[in-house]
């Protein structure tokens, strides 16, 4: 259940890698793209790959799959991700990484900006100010991975994004999304407009951030990841992946394994390899 009382379906996949001697492995929380859900083959493939490195939580954003509510296209979805991260911590995982794809990437970046770790021994007003941004003081991510994410809102520079904006702005398009793609989209536009991913990334440091983007992404060209990396500063690592398309549907097991290895490696005192 989210802070605004939307029921979210979620699933836990235990760690399946070699015994590391650690009492509790890290967790990876997967934030899917628009029209995805936890039962989509691409999301399940990601969960299997990441389970070699960590316990994995997959979930369906509001308006998607078996979750309640309606999609707000990345705005209130921050509360969904916060609930999933909070569940990971309730299961005993002390180190949590978020990995977001496309819309889920923008959610992961804003979630990290709004849910920052509260220092041990922080005074009550500090914790209260933190809770104003979405609820729980245990809902922060310790490291963040953005895959195929946009840098700015309302982008219409590619044909797929023009088609998407056309569809979600019309009743017939939203009906098609509901009937065919199991995605229920809220009719009203954002008010107010949430902070953009580029505005969010400077607030993530000193936590580590990995930005992954394909040179064959048909939705968001390469100026998007480069803009995010420039705004994030030295704590960010940028991977431009040759031949990679868009989001979880295009992510193969090899790339997913590298992402999982980087995410878990980011928790060690030595920075993971770029």
C-alpha cells in the first residue's frame, strides 16, 4: 500500500547467487517502463538476472497490471517505488538499489532526489521534513540505476514519443491502453509539473548513479543520457551501449548482469568499474 492508499502488486525473488557469507544480501527494486508490469516477460527476465546478485522486488506501477489506481505517467509513481523500497527494508535488506527503465527510470531518479537518507540521530524536524516528500523515512535507495530514461518532460522529438503523447492525450488512446495493454491512464495533466529528471539528478549525490542508454534507442536520443550525466556530476557513471534499443524489452541477459554487478558493487568501499 502506498502513502496515498493505492494498492500495489509486488513480488519478491530471493537471492540465488553464490554464498558470500553476508548475513543479508542487498536488494534490487525494479521499476518497469510505461505499459509494463511485474508479469511481463522482460520484467521477469530482469528479475532472474538480478537475483544472481541480490534479492529482487518487482512490482506493477499504479494503473498497470494488477495494481490499483491510474497511471500518472511518472508523477505519483514515486510513491509506488517508495512503497516497494520500504518493503525491501521490511524484509531485512539494509542496502537497496533501484533500477528503473524508461518511465521507471524517471521515477527512480525523482524518488532518489525526494527520499534521501536521514542521518542517524537526526532531529525530529529533519525526519518530518523528509516524510513530507512521500512518506517513509526508510524508503530511500542507496544506489540508483537509470536505463533508457528521459532527461526532460514532454519530449516529442521522435516518432514513438509523438505517438505516445497523441495516444495518452485522447480518450480513444487511453481506452486502447486500458483494453489492449492493461494500462489505465489518468485523463488530467500534471498540476503542478514535477521536477524533471535533469533537476533531480544533482540531488542524488553522494549516492552513486549509473545511467545506461542504447545508441539505438528509438524513443530518447543520446542527448538525454548525456544531459543527465552532465547534471549529475562526478558521482554518475554513464554507459552508452552499442546496439541496445529501449528499456527492459531490449535488455539482454548480458547487460542485465552487468547492471546487477555494478549495483551490488556500488555498495563496496571501492567504486565499481565504469
